[in-house]
């Protein structure tokens, strides 16, 4: 039950209540002043719906790209561990444990980078590449010195290279957002238009009986627009662990499933 309420709060929050209240108040004032006008609704689709839908689509594609790259990092990390376990003759347990530790450290540093503010990017990125370096030295020193063939060492380095490419792609999703000017444009009109359409809602009220039903229109108008904006905001950063659809880097589960 609490999880369901939290999910609703992500869509309908304080911003929704404020703008809805302004829209209703504007309607009441226009009714009292007998100020009504039949405004066209096409401006809503042009100024709000199209930019929001475009932003939601862009944010969703970024999230899906992040999931794909995260899957690539996990799969090639597992491939390095399986190479350690299966390509060596009787690999020592400490070597297997070390490979697990290095992969766990790498994913933990990635999780730290993606869940902290962008201002910490450079410091956290250095930590990630330190872990990539440790994994590279593990392939060169531990695996090669224990008899792994040069061709198989090269294959492990290819796995590592693909993990680095996937990390860089995921980092760009984290670092950059959908067009900020487009979001600012839609935010302005979401805030301004519901109250400005008070004369239109007052015009509709003249054709609605009982008159109290006239307030349903400004309420729905504001709730729908602000909810769409909230959905876009939560999809914008797929790593902030705020929205329901965020990407979760579960290092502990990854390590448990290696064996």
C-alpha cells in the first residue's frame, strides 16, 4: 500500500496541487468578474503536449540505452570470471576470489559515480578507471602467469575493452540530459497556461449544470499536464534512485551469481 502511494506521489505532488489551485482560483475569479472567453485548445498541444511527449520519448530512449550498456558490462565481466574459472587448469581459489573482488569493486565504483551528483564526476571517474586498471593488470599478471594462452589473454582484454566502451556510453547518459531549453520552455507554459485559461473554464461553466462540475475541467487540465511533466522529470536521470523506473546497479547480486 505504501509503495503504491509513493508511486502516486511521484506523479501527483506539491507542484500539482499548487498549479491546480491556481487554475481553480483563476476560474472562480473569472466567474465572479463575468470574464469568459472561448480560447482555442491547439495552443496546449503546441506549447506543452508536443515538447513533453518529445522529452519523455528522449528520456525513455536514454534509459533503455543505459540498460543495454549496463547489461554489456555485466555480461563481459562474467565472461572474464568464467575465463578465469574455466580456461585455467585448476585455478587457485584465491585467483577466483580476486577476480570476483575486482569485478565487484568495478561495479561498486560505477554505482558510486552514477548515483552521486554530476559535480563529483571527475573524482569518481578516476576511481572507476583505477578499477579498470586493476582488472587489466589481473589479466596480464595473474592469468598469463598461471598459463593462460596468449590468444585467450587477448580475448579477455577484448572483454575488458567492451566493458570500457559500455561504461563510457553509460557515463554520457548520466552526464548529459535531454535539451534543457525544451524542458524550460514546457515548464514555463505548464505553470502559466492553466491559470491563464481561467476565462476559458469560466466560459465552459456557463454551459455546465450544476455549476460545481465546471471546476472538474481546470483540475483535470492541471493534473494531466503537471503529471506528464513529473513523469518526464523522473525519467530524466535513470540513476538517481528516485523514480520507479530507475536503473539499479546491484553489485551484491552480480557477485553472488558468478558461481
